[in-house]
C-alpha cells in the first residue's frame, strides 16, 4: 500500500511543483511592489500598512530586545529605519509566502497554530543569530519563519497524503518526518527545499529549510541551518500546543560543534534563557 502511494506520488508531485506559482511573477500588489526597482520607503510603508496583521508583526520585531532601541517604534516608516529597507522587504516576502500557502483548518491542520509556530521559530532564530554573531539577523528570522513551508505545501496540494501522514503520527505515534518518509518517500524538508528552489530563494534559505531537522547533513550555510534547528527545537519544546504532531523531533547535537557552544550544559542554559525571554514577551 505504502509503496503504491510512493510510486503514484512521483508524478503527482511533479504536477504540484508545476502548479505552484512563481513568486517573482505573481500579480499581487505586495509582490509587484517588492519587485519594483524604484520602490521607495513611502511605497513600502503603504503596502505594509494595508495589512494590519503584517504591520503588527513588523512593529513587534522592530520593538524587540534584539535591536535594543530605547524609543518605542510606532510607525512602519520608523521600523524600516531600524530594521533596514532590505530586511523589511525580506520579512514582507516571508510573511506573504506563509499566508499564500495556508488554507483553512481541518481535522489535522490548524493554520493559526502553524502560523504561530512559524513566527515563534523565526523570532527565536533571530535571537540566536544575535547570540552567535550571525551577520544577517533578518535572514535568520525569515529562515525560521519558512522552515516548515513544506508542511503547508503538502497540506494544500497533497491533502489526501497529508491526512494519511497525520493518521500515522497520531495512531502509530510516529514523528512527522518518519511518517512523511513512509507515505511520500521524502520529507517536508525535502519538499520545502524544492519549492524554495522553484521560487528562486537564496541558497542559504534553501539549505536552512532542507536541513532544519538534520544540521549535521548540511555541507554549506551550516551556521544558519544550526540556528534554525535550535530555534525549532526550542519553539517545539516551549509551545507544543502549536505542533502538528504528538512527537517532538530530537535535538541534533551537532549544533554544539557548528555553533562552537562550549558544552551541553551551556547549550541547555541557553535554551532555558531563550525560553524565559519569549515567555516574558507573551510569544507563547
């Protein structure tokens, strides 16, 4: 049964990939504006302000402890000056991609929970990028935000298979990736990376998506991959109500070497400190 599903999926997945829109050619106002080489701060602010949810998220990031700005950031224009023009563009693209791939909830998928896990993971990745001197903090946020994009794609475009995966998780107590391997022959990380490639993401984001459960297997962009893996682990541990599975993915201890963490004790102190911070900010 499982082998038959896998064989049939090889063709259906190709069809799904062909069906997915190319982000660079979308006709939406957001992406049309972002692809305009003459885009101004004023125009970008206008686009963001039309989406109240997006505006709130951008302002929340600008006011976060990561940036340590003493004055309250109350407008999108001010946020752009704090975060940087290109950084805000990246964040808008990330949030818009998440929204474009989500559908309404069903028995095994709650879009709001998926959104919250993605956001918390992105936020933690940004904090960790600051701790480990990763030079592009907004890239870490976007990588954390989009790390599970493959799950949203499976749910939306391969819903029957998504249901089978979910049933294997809940009734056979398998973790997400094991169930996906059995049903699809590949994981949401693989699918997310293929989608990211089709959408012309930079290699750093593709690697972060592909190896966020297995940083030891990454051959490039290892620091970003390790940061996203650790962020996902913390987000899953501290906010299990947002998970799509009853089983957590294990922590890959290779992050200790990749991030040059002194020892496991230091690592778990770090995890505890980050957990306290995000709880104090009511992110979970």
